[in-house]
C-alpha cells in the first residue's frame, strides 16, 4: 500500500514533554508489544475512543513517515485489536521514533458525549504554515490548567501565571462578532479574576474583527509569521565565527535583559513587570524551552532569546538586545545560536513572529526569514 506522508500518535502534554527530553517516542508499549502505535487520520478515532474516551487533554503528534524510516525504524501495517474492522491495518513503528520526526503537535478534543471525530489530515513537512498554526493553537492549551468553551472557540486559563496574556486568553475564529468576543472575555477572564482581556483571532481574515475591537478601546496587535529553513549548512547572517556568539543560558541570567525591555510604561521595580519572564517555565511544561544569551567582553548578558523546540519545529521568541549594545552583532549572534540549537535537536524549520509594521520584520528578512502567514490579537488591560 502507499504509505501516507504523515501519521499520528496520541499523547498527553506530559508524555510529549517527556518524549522531548528523551529525544524519542518510546511509550510503554514497545516493552509489551514491541512497537509504537501509529494511525492515519481516518483511523485515529478508534484507539482514541477505546483508550481515551472523554479525555480532554489529548494531543495528536503528526509524525513524518519518511523520517521514521530514515532513522532505521521499520513500519509494519498490521491488524488492530478484536473489534476493529477486519480489513483495517494500523501502522506500527518497531523501534523508538525520534521526536525530530514530529512535524506538528495538535490538540484533539472529544465531543460533548466523550467520543472523538476524525481530525483533518495532518500537515506534511513542506506545509510550514499549517505546522506553525498547530503550534500557535496548541501551545496555550497544552499548558492551560482550565479550558472553557466560548462562542467561536475556547478560552484558556493558567493558574500559575494569571497575569500572562499568552496563557490566559480566548482563541476564537474570525467569524465571531466583536461584541461576542468582548462579552465572552468578560465572562471567562473577568469571571476568573483576570485583570486583562485578550483574544487571538484565527481564520483567513481576522483583521476586520480585530479592528472593530480596536474601535471599542482594545489594543490590536498584527504580526507576521516568518520562517527560515534549517539543515542546509548555512546560518542566519553568515558563519558562526563572524562576530559575537550566543550560547545556552538560564532564566536567571537572561531575566534582566527582558525585564528592562518589556512594559517600559511600568516602573522598573513593578511586580507585574518583574514577573513577565516567569511565563517561560510554564511554557516549558508543554515544549522544550531553551534560553540563549550573548555576552559582552566582561561576560555580562547583553542580549537574550528563548527558543522552543517542538519536534522538527523551533520557534524563536523574546529576541532582545540591551539598548547600549545594539548594532554590535549581538542580535545576529542570537539568530545563529538559535539555528545551531535547533539543528542539533533535529529541527528543519526555525520560525518567529514580528510586528507587521515595525522595523524588526525587515531586519529578520535581511537574515533569510520569509513571511508565510499573519496573526491578529486584541485586548485591553483592566
């Protein structure tokens, strides 16, 4: 038979994070039956209904078939368990599946009655936009402590970082009316004691709804999604020994660069400003977050970034250089360092978001990043 380009594996957020740490998908089943369970997108409802009925934190790991085979792992198409259609054959991977074979991580939620519907076909390796849409949609839900259905989508709440817009927001479709978004934000975010209102708008044309929210006093953020392929032997802005370098760091080491750059409308010692970087340990519960730092001649951290490794996809965030050290190559060092970290993890794609109408977008473009999509968000404080 012709093998699909992408197969699926069911996992919880905790299992996926453990796989990332181990570098491979090797759940208990190989010790018991000798293989890793996989499914096509048409088949996956059978094991989901049988093993995870009413489970509301499932993820679908979209796994590249060619990458499994390139790792020397055999895929056999074999019968399922008694009760499955007699003619159906499931793909079984006879060996650990490298996490670098996972192209996208998608949420998979049951119906109200606890059963599952077949998901859309998963993205293949070349579909960078769909891979990154899956990341953006699933990350807040992977680390949420609570999900609440809302008109047009879902709201996520995170009890450990209630001030974080990224972790406490609405994820809604662009056909949702602005007045419904405002009402649902008040109901769910306000009802949970959140001091902010925030929504990410999803769909082919979110701009009009975002602008309507802006006319009612919400801030509006329009960003572009930019990507750069990896694994071609080159790195952003030239060779690794060209100028400053960036290396691994801890959150404690990069915290000052970030807190000095963010929310400058608040006093430097404002608790809300000081705790902004604490979102990243929460993100690390659902994805492998790496901190990067560039240092001056005295060893002081003068530029910082966070790089999330999510299977074959790396997402760069919070790229900041201290004002006194800009235009000295430290930002370029962060991009090169992120490429090195991502390639070492087996990623083939490095991505980031940039404001659509600000200069960093063009700075990234000169360093090989290309716009492939856009995002819209809106919100207000208080």
